């Protein structure tokens, strides 16, 4: 079992960040052999900036070992099913990525390992679940860096858990705490998962409750507290639901019975024993030099190593 972490912990939703790096850095950024390395260099620049600006004591690059876990699909078969359909013509059941990005992922992994930045993925779980479990076990403040709003459900002011949501690169971040969530969505972190499952999410294949959008979901949660309170109101003729809301929620009961387990991130993933302390010197200096030369990582890697040494 992974030990709890004290001190400020930064958790990276790594795929979310290297996707942003890939689309934010021109693909003219290439290795000596002509291979694009824009995602690699962009991610290293992101990490450098995050460490300089937010000073974590611990840093973990969380990975998707399984982007569509069978246990979620068993509960809601449409979960991310459209991504499989898009891919089926080309074969494997893998999330579609631009073809010049996927070859960069092993390079990213090798560089993180050589530098000594902890990299954790667990079979059968998404990166969100790894993040959720590290967050649950943390004994200090947690900064979650992600472009995925699903992780807003982990925001918790009392525990110092916030989401750093990139608006432009990672130089401009929305520091998402409970005040931001209440202002934007009318819920706190604990209520965000209920909001998300009620309104649905086409990008994840979550149907939601037909006729219940974000504003209606927020009003229902404000009136009845949480999903359990809403379902209790469905069974209470005196509760203040419109006939249409009562009918829609009644018809959606089979979905609402399973959706919480799908939408809420796991907090009990069997994490490996791994050192999460921010590295001051590279774990494998020879590998760092070899990777820098082979892939032309130049200033991006040098800046990160200089920042870590501080």
C-alpha cells in the first residue's frame, strides 16, 4: 500500500497536459532525426513552469493505464464508446490520438523516469483514479493539474485540495477552489460529481437525465442537497418537483443507480510503492544525456533540471 504523503503534493493529469503541449507547440519542433518532439518539449516546459510557480514538495505524473476500464463499461456500456467506434476502422480498442503524438509518449515516459519524476499508472484504472487515491491519502495540500473538469469533484478547501486548470498553457491557470465552483456551477467539490452525472457528458458517453441540463441539475442539488436527496424527493409527493422532473428522474433511475460509481473517481486504487519527493538531481544522469542528445530536448530539459536543482 502506498504510504501517505506529507508536504505539498502536485499531481499531473499527464495525458491532459501532453495533449495540450502537442497542440500548443508547433510540430516544427523536431529531434535531430526529424521526429516531432513538440509534446515532449512542451510538457517539460509545463512541468518547469509549474514547479517554479507552485513549489511542490512532491510531484507525480499520473498515467492512464486503462482509459476505458471494463468495470465502468459494465455499468454504463456507452462509456467512451464513441471513441472506440471512431477507432474501430483502424483496429485496436485504444483511444484515438494524432499519429505524431503517440510515438512521443514513450519518449515522455523515458525522460520522466530518467529525471526521477514519479510516474504512476495502475492496470484497470484511469489517471483520474490514481489522482483520486493519492489525494485521499495526502496529509498536506494537493494541487491537481488537469484540463479535465471531472476532477473538480476532488476540490476540498478544508483539506487544501484545489485544481489548477490551464486556460492558456500553464502560465495562465484557473486556481479552482470551492468559491470558484460555487460561482460557476452552484455546487462545491463534493457536489460536482452529482452535477456531472445528472447533466451527462457526451464526450464521455454519459447520457445524463434527459431534459436536465447544468442549470436544472444545480437547482435540484441546491433544493435537495445531493443525488440521494433528489431521489428521495421523487418518492415524496409533497416535494417541490415539477411533474416533468419527477417523470424524467423516475425514468432515469436505472442510470442513476450505476452512474455514481462510473462518474466518481476511485480513491482506493492499489498504488505501488514509489518515491514522490521532487527530485533535486536526475535519477539516471547518463540516460538524461542520451535522451537529450537523441531527441534534441535542449533548453526544455536543461531548464527543468536547473529548476529542480534549486
